[in-house]
């Protein structure tokens, strides 16, 4: 991470405090009758991390070379650090934290409960690559069902750039805006997922399938989607304006999107009508 420097004093203090709180038995070490420290000895941390005792001692004394990412990972494992603590350790050492450990495609039961508790508000759960993982009946009625037949069938970026029916649900003069929004958000996700085969495969297939995507990808625009305004051209309730509020999960690889009526608009009445007519007649598009 450009511009980062090692905080030797902070690193030394953090290592000492983490070492003091780890009990020997938790690390698989014998307690012994002559132990004076409640936590691990410096030599024991070095042994568990696979480094020399002298090297580790110098780190706790605020001197020595900058630890490598591999060394920091070994220390985090030896000191039984949480993900947040491991990230902090890397930052103190002037290193970029490891790639985010994601939730994958499993939606937390709490998020599924949230979908059930918002019967009048369209809500979706997506991963950071744009795969629709879950949605409530209102979201399906507003934005359509999710096709899971092909590999990327449930991916909103793939469908935006390859399925004309997807774009037909949104005003033509806003298509360029949505295209750039999708690509910039995907670029941010791919940057976080360095070396991830699924991300690389999605980008490769998009570049092969869409010249528009390829041209936008070359611009290297990056912007995580957090909120936006959209207009859906629904065949049953007509055009409806919505505010899209994006709530990021703690690990950042899943997000909840709520589609809410803007203040002063008639969107609430249109959504109420949609709840009555149901979702059986509109299945052509997912979210934009």
C-alpha cells in the first residue's frame, strides 16, 4: 500500500499485549511449574511462528527489519489473532492486510430474516461481484426473477451487458450511467479479490461478450456502489422512481439493497399496487 510505513513502537506494543493474553495451554504448550508470565514467552511465540527468537525479540523492542507479509501471517496465527487484529498487525507493520475473507454465497440467517420483515419494500442480497443471492417477493415482483441456468445467469452485471431485456426495463437515456456504475463497482470488487478465479472468469467472459464492457473496463474507474436513484419501467404499475440504499456486510463481499420511495413521489402508492397484483407477470429484469 503506497505511502505506508512501519509503526515500530505501535507494532512492539501490540505484539507484547497480544502475547501476554495467550495462555500456553491454548497454544498447545505445557504450562510448567516455573512459569512467571501469564501469557507466552517470546521464545514460544517465535517457535510457534517459525522464526528465530532473536528476530522476534527485536520486533518487540521496536527494531529490526520490516516483517514480510508471510511473517506477519505466521505471527497472527501464533498469537491467535482475530481477522480484525490480523489486519491491524499488518497495518502497523506497514503492509497491506490480506485479501478480505468473504462470506461466499451463503446468506446469513439474519439477513434472510430482514427480507421477511420488509414485506412492502423490495430488498435484495447480492455479493460484491453482482450475483443475486436472495430477494424478497416485492423485489421479485419489481425487478423480476433470477435466472440460474447459465454460469452467470444470476449476475446483474452479466445480464446488463448481454441481455437486451434487462435494459428494456430502464430509460434508454440512463443506460450509459448504469453501465459505468456496474463496471466501476465490479472493478472495486475485483481489486479486493486479487487472484480470485471466479472474479477473473467473470471479467474475462464479459470482455469477450461485450465491447461496451471492454471499453469501460479499460477506463479503470473504481467506485463502490453505496446509494443511487433509479427508474424502473414496470409493465404493470408504470415508471417508478426509487432510492437504492446499499448496506455493506462487515466483510464487504455481500450487500443488502433496499429500494425505497423518494420523499414526495408516488412510488409508495405504485409499490402498494404492485404488492396487490403480485409478481407473476414480470420476469424480464433484475436490479440495475
